[in-house]
C-alpha cells in the first residue's frame, strides 16, 4: 500500500481544443499514450505522444506531459 507522506497539488495545464475551441484543463492522470512511427530517409523513429478526448466534442486533443516546476 502507498502511504502519502507529504501531499502536494497535482500540476495542471490548459489547452484549447482545435475542433470546438473549448478551453480545457488537464493533469497527467487524464492522458492516454500513443505511439507513431515517423518514417525518414534510412531511419524510422518511434514517437510517443500524449492526448485526451475533448469532453465537449469528443475529438482527440494532443498535449504534452506536464513537468512540475519546483519552487
């Protein structure tokens, strides 16, 4: 079992949905991970991307993993 020693607020970020224009706030726990292969000249690269689905229109919103800035 995990024991919380010192609880801090979860970092959050905002993004606008490109489809409907809604401004959405998310945390890392809301994200799904997806992988795509980027084909290049003589090399293929596996790209990891994060996303969630817009709760307003249902479209996929591509976002970045949030890194906490320590004070």
